[in-house]
C-alpha cells in the first residue's frame, strides 16, 4: 500500500519476457492525496524501448484506460469520454 509520503508499491507477475519484448500484468497500490488507498491493475506490452501499450484492467471505474507509446509519440485513450488524447 501507499505511504503518507506519497510513495507507492508495485508488484509484477511477468508472463512473457524476451531480450526485447515484454508482456506482464502489474498491480500498483498507492494512497491518493485525500488519504484513500487505491489499487490499479494494468497489463503491459512492450517491444524494445520504442513501443509500449499499457491498459488498466481494474478497478472497473478505470478499466479500459490505455496509453500507447511509439517512438517519441504518446497517446492516451479515455473510455469514459471515448476519446484519444
């Protein structure tokens, strides 16, 4: 869980790892500014250092939010507004 100093803990369950490609699920637990403990579960895919996709899978309120990185470009998809920014 998070600490009062705003830090957080991350644990990862690595599914597939090669020299340049990664696919894993991770859980990030932290305490928000209001003191509420929160946990996000994400699936991460990467290809080298140039391509990555991170998709939030839990909690349901955040599920579907995604970040895509290709080279120096980054896009965020927000399902609540059905928009990529």
